């Protein structure tokens, strides 16, 4: 209900209910002008009232921004997995904006990967050639120049009736699970390679924002470790991502430190009073 919709041209007309306020964001498209200072005026005309004006100065530095920055930008966009009408209507504009601001690490959910695997009694993947990669292919095509392709597995949310974590029905941590997870993600990595990507562009997050506030938090460290070992056994170059939200990182399970390639704690955890013991 509070979406900031793009304006049209140099003028924008909005309805402002009495006694209320609305946000208006002014942005500059990436300019192709000579370095220097450019000045203008922003005016707000109120029907039947006064006109307000504000000077604007844009200063362009004499430098060239790198085509491929080393700083990677991401957000949990889940752009292609959302199916609601609003997401569909604005998807093209959203993708264009992501590219414009240099966002080069898209995120998707587990359903973007094949959901039709068949496993043998020992966990071996039996239908690697028949896996449905249509959603993955569509995602790769939408971001041809991405630095990483990140997938959130939501592993803590898949359980059996015994409250055990499972993967396609198999309990996490068994030898059969190790084979299933290893074969499955080896097939995913091979598909990415076949599509012109690399194995080290596959980034996985097994549990989102683990912390003391989660019901299963004492078990999540082992869950992450089990998944990490199983996937790295067949995909050693896959990148494993973790974003803990512990108020005190010193109580976080060692698995988060030892098995993660990208460790992304909350900024507040790095404050002197919260993170001193951990670091």
C-alpha cells in the first residue's frame, strides 16, 4: 500500500490527504556528462496554496566506476519465485533496477531447484538426466552476469512427524542423506556448468538468521554442519553462506564458523559490548 511508484517525466502529481504525509524520492539516473557541478531547482506546487522550492546540486567526480566492482551487492529478492500479481507486473522493472544499481548476487528459494529427484535405497540419485531444471535455467538466464547464484534452502522448516529434519523424506545426518544431498547438488552444479557458469558461483544458505530466538536453535548448528559436510563432499567449490543473529556470537555453534565460507553476522553483534567475546 506504500509502494513508491516511478514518476513520469519531469513532473509528478500525487494526492496528499489533509493532515497526512507521503514520501517522494528523487533519484538521478547514471549520468553520461562531463565531470563538474550541475544545479537545478525542485519545486512543489500545491493547488490553491503556495509553491515550495529547493535548490539541488549534483556533483560528478572525474572517475570511472569499474564495470565489474569487487564489492558484491545482494538482497533476498526472490524475484522469479514470487507468483503474485504485483510481483509479475513489476518484475521487468525490478530486474532492470537491480542491474542499474550493480546488484550482482541474486537470491532464490529451494523450489527454484529440481523438485523431482528419485533416490535409490543407498541414496544415489537415479534420474540425474531427467531432473527438471526449467526454473533454474530461467533464473540463470535472468541474471547472465551474476557473481553468485544464492539459494536459501530453509532446511530447518522441513521435518517429519518425529520433529526430525529431513531432505526429501530422509533424516538429515544419515549415510543415505549424505549420498542424497551430495548427488543432488552435484547435479545442480553440473547443470550450472553446462549453462556456462562455475561451481564456485553456487551459494547456499541452509538456515536463515539462526539465533537464540529460534525454537530449534540448540539443534541448528548440527543441522548446518551436516548439510555443509554432505554438500562439500561432492561440491567442494560451492560457497556456503551463514547469517547468524545471536546477540552474543560467542554462544553460536562452532559449525557456523567452521563450515561457512561467507559469514555475515548482524552489525549489532559486532558492537564492542556484544561481540568482544566472540572475536
